[in-house]
């Protein structure tokens, strides 16, 4: 089993809809969870991080963490074409102190 | 803040040549990370430094790869000799202290093509 699993997509949603991106992980000791966005040909940029179980909201983005189920998700409300990118889930802590383990990423396409 | 700076942005070389990639982390950051990204393998951590000391190089693919951080503001990743399978985008990232809760900030990357 891979350490971090993401559905590679592509996930296609219409403009204005909610996009739901999911990530599961195997290391129960993971302590920090990050969502990065990467536009084609660009470097990853941080969108959100979450450390505690529950929801964390920032504008149109909501991160959800369930450590018991080893599951973290990112919801994007009112999706815009500019949200079209690859979304990378990353984990830190546990057995990987000091470094992040990235998933393969989910390609999101928001069509007008 | 200038962010993480990498050079060159693009590098095309022939198999067998030496390649050196350079990185300047964000000022004040104590941890530096080198990643490689390919379509097949995604984003892979090669090596990371904390306070200029290599902490984990388990991701370095083989002896052809080496990395140094002679001071807090500069790091190099060297491939010698280069091979076509080394073609990838190489990212450098830095964080403030290297704790697992720290955000890593990525540079623009170096796109390496080995012919």
C-alpha cells in the first residue's frame, strides 16, 4: 500500500460546483496534513494545512481530517476555472519527522 | 521576500555530462529539501538538510547524485554522470525549522533534459 493515496482523476466539475478531493494515508503517526496546488509547469504552492480532527475553513476551501479513518479531504466551493490544477496531498510527522510525503496528486478541471 | 531561488531554470545536457543545480533558500529558513518530479513517480524527496547538515538522503537514487549545503544560503545538487532517466523537474524547497508542522515553500524548479 502506498503511503499516501489520491485518486489521480481527472476530476471534472462545472463552474460553481463543489469539488471534493480525497486522500488516504497509512502512517497513523502522521501529525500534519497539507494541501498543495500545482498549476501546469509551475511549482507546488500551499493552499491549506490541518493538524486536528475536524474541519478547517479558509475562504472557498475547507480541509477535513479524520485521523481514525486516516482520511483527509479538500472541498472547493464555488469552483472556478482558475481552480483547474493538480492538487497534492502531503503528510508530515510520524515516522517521517521533518519531511513531507506527497501523494501522486489529483488533476482537477473546472469547466465553464 | 524573494522566495526560494533556483538556477538554472532549464538545463539540456547530453548523457554522461555533469549537471549542477543550485538553490538559495528563503532567508532565515533552516531546512532545505530537494525533490524530483516526474509523471511516472510524482514528487519524490531526494534529500533534506537541517542547519546545513544532511538529515535524510534515503531518497537519493544512486551514487551519481550528490548534494551539498556549504552554508545557510546555498545548496547544490549534482548529477555525475547524467543519464536520460534523470530527466525531470527538480524542485528545491525550504522551511523555517524542519518540523513536520512547518510549511515548505517551493522554488520554481529546474527542468532537466538529458539527451
